[in-house]
C-alpha cells in the first residue's frame, strides 16, 4: 500500500508552468488556499444547518454567495452543482423527452446530458476547417429544420460560449436574440468563459447560465453553477412531491434536481467562496489576457509550419495549433509522438498532451508575460534543436 503514501502522492506538473487547456482558470487563488485546511473535513460546511439545504446556509454564507453569483452573472438565482455537466443535466431534466438544438462544437457532456434525459438532439453546423465558426444565423435555420422534421420548434437551445477544441468565442448575444424571437429558452454553457470573462445573462437573453467552478472560477473540483431567472427557477429547482407509500414521509423543501440538498459541500463550496472576490475583480482584465494570447500566437507562428486553427484573431486564451514540422520530427524520433511532451518538460513547461505533435492545444490564461515568454521560447528552442526554421 506504499503507493498511497502521501510521500508518493506528488503531482506530475509540480513546479512547472502548466498550460494544459483545462487547468488555467481553476488554479486556486491565494485566498482559497487559506481555507483549505480549516474546511477540509467531509461535510465541513454543514456544522450549522438549520434548513436542510446547503444553498440556504447562513454560516458559512453560502446563501449570500449564491445570490451574489446570480447577480454577478446577470441572473435572478443560482445553485451549486456537481460541475457544468450536472447543471446541463438539471436544465434538461426540466425538458425531459423534448428536443434540444446545440452547436456542433458542444462538449460531450452536453450530448450525454441530453441523452440521459431522452432528448432528441439537432446540431447547428460549424464552418469547418480551418476556423470552425458557429454562425448565429444557423440557429434559426436549425430551428426551421426541426419544425420541418417534427412539426414543432425545439424545446431548448444550447450554445457553447467558448468551445474546448478551438477556443472560439461564439456570438452569444446574437444567438440569444434569435432564441428570444422564437420563444425558445436559451442555455449558455460558459464553462470556459464565466469566471474569467464578464458575462451578463440578461443582456445575452439567457434563460440558463451554466458554469464550471473548477475550470474557470478558481475552485476545487467538483463544483459548477446553474443560474437562471425566476421564470424557470420553479421548474428547474422544483421541490420534492414524493410521499412514502407506507410511511407517509415527505421532503417538501428538497429540490430534486439538486439531489435534495446539494451535490457539493466542503472544499468545493468554500474555495469557490474564498476566490469569488478576486474572480469579480479579474474578469475586468480580460483584455490583457486577449492581448497576451494574440502575442503568443504571433510568436508560435514564427515556427515554420505552426498555424493557429480556429477563429483569428483570438478572443480567448485557449488555442489550438497545427504543427506539421513537429509531426515530422516525431516520425523519426525514438520517443515518437512523446518527444514534444518530454522536450517541453525539460524546459519547465507542462500540459501539452503526451503523444500529440500534429495538433496540440494550450491555454495561457493568467500567465505572466515572463512565463509566457518562457513558454514561447521553449517551443522555439525545441524547433531549432531539430532543424526547424524559426523567424527572428
Ligand atoms: C470543461 C467543459 C465542460 C465540463 O465542465 P465540468 O464542470 O467539469 O462538468 C462542459 N462544457 C464545456 C464547454 C467544457 O469546456
């Protein structure tokens, strides 16, 4: 059992600059690190629970946090979920057996949430290689296609605000306006945007905002957010009506889509809370992040054959590169596709998926200019080592 000894539980990325796409927005703030030990025990937040629901707690102030986050997102109310995936599942459970339209860059958890709720899925096409854009107008076209096919319009429309493959920023406002015209509730999946960028659900005409605390709000996994308006809160957060057929027991205050209370307590809630003030502050500096992202693309494209895939210029810090030169090196290298991973690690950079050379993704969110320079230099240095041309 020595393998489980704390001395042997070290993170592979420890001490390295981690540019793994899913890691940047979930790095804990200093404030969150301060609550780690105090709130680490099991059901720590439940010491003084009077109402039987985590989201109603006054001490620690979870109820206040829920309202502050709803307001921050421009929505009426919110709940904490077991990740963005559970938030989507909870929304779709309110439209069980219906029809959902989603963008063709949606995360697998959007598809599986629909599947588990027996929803029929229609996809909004994207523009394909090389920029893979979602054209908002295509939502209207897809709604009409659903109508032709089934005789009615869909029950729900979902847009992935920033997709995980290319880091494209979709035009949520335009999609929101189209959904409003059709009277179709609009779900905006902000797993890669809220918590790092400003989001106003009212302005975007969203009926639901789905967020990921561990991806973009500097919280410990697992935690997500589901924010909605009063119009939908009674449906989505509906309370239990069940009654034990023998005992007569009832649980009328328990919200069924939240599994009665909440799927998250302890550190996920407390780190989200401790990080929140800083998250509110940091979204105002998104412009700096974009400027750094564009600079990084420019530097990377100085390497022969390296090309950004997805929209250009970048509007997000997650990016996808094509790199035929690294792929050619891999074919001859004794480590094969793993050479890039190892070469980067030697230069203090972690997070490009091991085995990937033809295409790879990185996220530069929150890196200092110095760190970013170090990452760009690492790629350039590796290219030069293997005789790939790098512009000055
Ligand atoms: C990461 C991601 C998810 C999953 O988020 P969880 O909070 O881990 O459930 C969902 N959608 C998109 C677009 C993502 O990028």
